[in-house]
């Protein structure tokens, strides 16, 4: 264990423990390494925030208001249901 690491104990469901062990063996790494990689992914996603559910629509509209990309919530949500900014 590197000096900058902290030992942590967790409880995993048997199914998850077995799947992690299988994956670690296939990849030739330790279960601890898989868990560290998974934690990094979760933290990176948390920093990015939730995905925009309308992101798939980007570029799909050929015409419309000039400010549609910035104010899509105002156009897609009826009055009274708009999110607070």
C-alpha cells in the first residue's frame, strides 16, 4: 500500500463481489484497483453533473428562434412549469 493510500473496508453483495473478482482476474488487476477505477468514474460523473436529457436534440432542428439553444427550457416547458434558474 502506498503511503498516500488509506485502507477502507466495505461490504459488497456476493453477486457484486464475485463479478468484481471475475473481472479483476480477466484484466489481470486486483479487485482494489477495479474499485479505485470505479470510484474515480463516479466522482468524475458527479463533477460533470447530470446529463442534459435534451442533448440528443442538438443539431436536429433546422430552424427556429435564434435563441433556441440557450433558452430551450423556456420553449419546451409550458408557462408555470419552468425551472428556476
